[in-house]
C-alpha cells in the first residue's frame, strides 16, 4: 500500500463500546503549533520508542526490548507505555496478545487510551485492527478493511503487519489478496 502523510492527533476510533485515540509523532514533530497544545490522553501506548521518547524528553530506549519487559516500560507517571515495535514490522503474536491485554485492561478500567507511532498508520493501524479482531470478533480482512475505511486508507502498511493480524484471527494469510 502506498504511504502518504495524514495528520493524526487524537483521531478517534471506536472499538466495541470503547473509543481509542490515534496520534502520529510526525504530526507533532513537523507542526510545532500542534505540538505546543498536545497532551497525551490518560494512558498512551507509543509504538515507536525513539520518536516518542524524544518528543517527551525521555531518555531514548532501545527498540530491542524483550516482550516480558512490556509492563515496565512506562514513564515516571505511568501514563505512557513505550512499546518496542519496529517500523513497518510486526511483533511476535505472544507480545501482541500481551499488549492487547494491557490496552483492554485500561479500557475496562474506564481509562482514555491513546495509541501512536510515527505516522499512526502501520503499527497504530495494526493494533486497531487487532483490537477489532479480539473485541468485535471480526475476521482479519474485515478488521483491516474497517480500519482503512473509517480511520485511514494508509493504515496497516506491510505484508508482515497483515500476516500478524491474520495469525491473531487464526486465519490463513494469502499475500496476494
């Protein structure tokens, strides 16, 4: 899928009875006026450690962190969870399930949740589609179509991200579709 720049700052996306918010760090890096008024939602899951930690003035954290460390990669206030997820890549299914569990726990507690990566397309779109699979019981193709249709046409950028969503849904993956 061709990638383009769409500005996402607290873009709402419904999943079941919840609404999540998506934000692109690039929207804040390249638009100082937007960045000046930006504040993360109650709990943010930043799927790109380098750009988000730089924006928030935190010490850079390596993307090569073990999945078992996920709950401990938070900022001092516990309002941001930095998630090691490579750009244009997918994460291990076990790691994805652990991340989904943390997001769903926060939503279940009534917290306002934000998800973000560099452009809020690939990783953010993949996490949104994965939530649709788990919360609404959608198949992978239907979840991907919903995210691209109602959130952003550039969402879920790579074959490995599509495969990950199909794996989560327990479906076979055809790279030609």
